[in-house]
């Protein structure tokens, strides 16, 4: 596989005329002439591979990590901390490793995928920092007290006005 291979070019090979597709398990129908023993061994070996985290890491690094490294090296070190420059590479790395795990019947995320992402982060993004947003501080006490006392003092005034208006309306209605 060349370094220019994209995520979508990685497909398992199949024999001409077989009905085996990526993600499917071999069966007697897909491999005419083979015995049930072949099918059991193939399913078992694929399940074992899908549970072997070291194998999964190696496969995901070979097919996903290496192309990511090639792409990010081509962008130049000054761009490594620019999300706009590396977002598509990072997305491809994540999708590719997810496809590898799915192909081998493993779940995602898992230890192998986590190990791959941590390896890439520790190597390429360890010197990146997030710009700190200035933290908001509490306002001074006198402003807080003013904001609390104004509504509290307005409530009795409003209640008094409502009662006074109702008395005027009732007295006018009686006349």
C-alpha cells in the first residue's frame, strides 16, 4: 500500500466469483467446495484477531496512522496546531481506524483506537495549547446588593399600586 492510499481505497481482497464482502463472514455458500470446518476456523480466527488489541493497533497504525503521519508531515510543523489545517486528516484517521476495528469484528472506541490517537496526540500535538479565555469574575458586592435590592423594593410599590387601583375601580363602580 502506498502512502497516497486513501481511506476509501482500503478494501479486503476477495476471490473472483465469491460473494464475500467487507464485514461479512464466510459461509458454505460463499465458498463452494469448502467444508464447515473451514468456516468455523475462519470465523474463529477473525474473532480472535478482533479481540487482539495489539494486532488491531498494528493494523490501524499501518493503514491509518502512517497515512496520517505522511499527510501531517506534508503540512509542516507550524500548521500542526491549526485545527483548520489538520481537521480533515484527523477525521480520516478516526474514520479509518473505526473501519479497521469494524472489519475485524471489534467495537469502537477500544484500547487499540485509543492507543493510536494518544500516540498521534503525544507526538504531533503535545506542544499545542488552547488559548485561555479570560475567566469571568464576580461583580463587586455593592453591585450585587443593588441588583438584589431594587426588585425587592419595587415589589411592595407595585402591590400597593394594584390594591389602590382596585379600590378606586370598586368605589367608582358603586357610585
